[in-house]
C-alpha cells in the first residue's frame, strides 16, 4: 500500500463509522428476533445476550443516530438520542431509580449525551465522553473473555453488549475526525499515521496478553510476573519492528515521490531553459527562483519589473517594449499565488520592420510633396501661358482661353485641397467648391451674386475631380448667362443618400435656354457620365430660374494592369 493511501484518513473514517454502526444494527436486530422467538432462554444463546429488550432497542437507536450524525442529520441524531435516554430511564423494574441502573445503561446514556454534544458542535467533550465510555466497555469485554466477573451484578455486562458498546465508541470517535481531541490521530502527517497504526496493535496485544496471563496462569511453569514481563518485551519488540517497517514504507514512498518531483523539476527547467523567450520565475518578494539562459543574458532589473507589473496585481499584465543588449523585447507578467512569471519575447525584427515602414512612409510622403509641388508648378506654368495668350486674344478666342483658365484653376484648387491635409485619399468638397467660387467671382466680377453651399462631406480624388469640375462649369455659366443684371442667388447642395450621392444646383436667374452653354454643357455631360450619374435640367418658366439634379456614386480607383 502506498503512502498516499495510508496518509489519507478521510477515506477511512466514513468506512469505520459505517461498519461499526451496521455491525451494531445487525447484532441488535438478531437479538430482538431471538427474544421475540424465545430463543434467549436456551442455554446455547442465553449466556451471550442481555435479557432486557430495551438494551437492544437502545443499541439500534444509537447506531442509527451515529449514522445520522455522520451525514449531518443533527436533528435526527438528537431526537434518537433523547429516545434512547427515555428508554433507559423508563426501563427495568425500578424506573428512574439510579440504583437500579446497570453499567450497560450508564454507558448507553453516556453515548446518547455524546451524540447530543456532537450535534451542538462540542466535539472535544463528546469525544472524551465516548472515549471514557468505550474504555469502560472494553474493560467489560475483557472481563467476559477472561472469565473474571465482577461480583456486583450492576457492574456486569454480557459479552455481546460489551462488544457493541466498544463498536459504538469507535464509530462515534470516527464521525468528526478533523475536530476535537482525536484530530492528531486523523492528521495526514506521519504522527497521525503512526498513531492510527499503533492503537489497534496495542489494544490487540494487551487483549491477547491479558487473556493468556489470566486464563493460563495455572499452566505457566514459572512466575507470572516474569512471564508477563517477557511477553510484554516480546510484544514491544514486535510492535517496534512492525512500526519501523511501516515507517520505512512511508519514507520509501516519500523518497520516491521526492525523486519524481526532482525529475519533473529538471524536465520543466530544461524546457524553460531551451525556450527562445526569456522566462523568469519570481517569489512573492520579487526574488528570482529560476531564470533561463535567455533571461540571464538580458541583464534586466527583474525586481523593478516585478514592482511595476506584478506587485499587488491579480491578472496578467502586458509589459511595454524594453531595450536590452541592443535588442527590443516585450511580453507578459503573470501573477501566481506565491510569486509570478515574467516572459519576454524578442521583437527586434518586428521593430526593424516597423522602422522600415516608417522610413518608407516618410519617403513616400516626401515624394508626394514633391509631386504636388511639381503639379502645382506645372499648372501655374499653364496658367501663365494662358495669361500670355490672353494678352493677344480677343473675341471668341479670349472667351475660350478664359474658360480653359478657370478649368485649370479649378484643377489647381482641387490638388491644393487634397494635399493641404495629412489625408491624401479624400477631398473636403465644401471647402474646395468655396475656393473655386471665390476665384470665379473675382475673375468674372460677379460680386452681386450670392452663393449658398451645403456640401459637408469628403470624397476620394477619383470622384472629387469630375464633381468639382462640373460645379465649376455650372457656376461659370450661371455667372455669365443667368444674371444679366449681375445680381442673383445660387444654391449648391451635395448630400449622401441611401443609394449614393446627389448634387443639386439651382439659381433664380432668367432660366435655361441652351444658348451660351455650348462647350460648357458638353463638358458637364461628359463629367456626369464619368460619375456614372444622370443629368436632369428643370426650368421654371413662370418665375424663372434653373434647377439641375445629378445623382451619382463615388468612384473607385482602377488599378492599371
């Protein structure tokens, strides 16, 4: 048997209580059956059993109360114990007369009192009473088996009752093994194991010795005292030898388990030492219990890491990026009941990749700024060339050059709107349109025309370029042709709907006649088609004015293959 089973008394106490109580129940029920059938009067059975049926009824109730006590049915145990007391107080020929009580009755009443004390959690007192009553019952049992009877009838008990009272004492002392005065015997340590092993051996040895000495004294060829001393010495040697054997077994199991633990420790230590991650195990004070080679090479202040990440924490904590020995590390601090684990992973490669990405991003930003600068310069050159041509042009040629100039300026404004922020992927439409209108009002002298713009949204460059050019054409044509007196109002609204976007352009001018639009209208249609939209022109013939509706969707860049 291994030491694990020997040192686990909780697996024994229930079996002891159950076996002792069931033994008492079986013997008592059989005795009652014999009493009912009259078999107690026969010479073969009579000397071994009590003649009073209340004794056996009390034993049945006590055994049941003991079982109830073990399963925490305290009320049931108390009720059964009170019933036992009532039986003993009312039994016999002289009820309620202490002088008529036998030693069996007193022991039974003591057990009843002990059960009540167990129920109210007075474990030590209950165990002392059970132990004292059990010792008296053992003396009665020893008296019966040796044949030395007390002359006083009240101090006699039949062998069956004495045995059952011993069983009840053992059962009661096993009901609460982790409480009271018996706790050391049921301890999981070596002292408890030794006590549980020696007690039955000593009791058995004393019983056998007493039986031999008392029953066979007339047949011993030499002095009884010498024989008793020699026999006790022999029994003592046997007990010591047996105890040494059992303790050696326990020690062997301890050494085996210790070696197993050492092997497991070496195994896990080797696993940790061969990990690429740097790992350290710390105690509750932040002192190092074990650290692998990778952690030792870092030469980090682990106590500082402990205080920053583990001290007083219940959940794993992420550790920020650390630098040691020219490399970068990050990881986790994992708290344990009596310390914690710090695990660090080398992320130098990741940091290098991030730095390369940042460097590449900076280069691309510089390239974009250079491209923006060159595009703006080129557009300014084109504008300058147009201005030179305007000096020598007149009539339709001048009008055409002015139209081209406004379109180039619109493209310049769109480019500037795109690169004026850190977001190179979208253009703020309202800001872009406002700048174009201010330029057109200044260029065309349309200071009497009021513009109301509502287009607070961002669109990508693929959509913003044709949209703003379309608005540029509509505003230019409205200023030139819709307001002959130089006064009026223009509303420009661009908003997002459920199925896409919608642009609304409305003025209160003289209305749309188709004259004067020419190339501008053609360009508007081309731009609407590019936006995958529809062009709707509504004219209010009664009040005048024109409304243009263009539903469209946001375009996406198509990669060239």
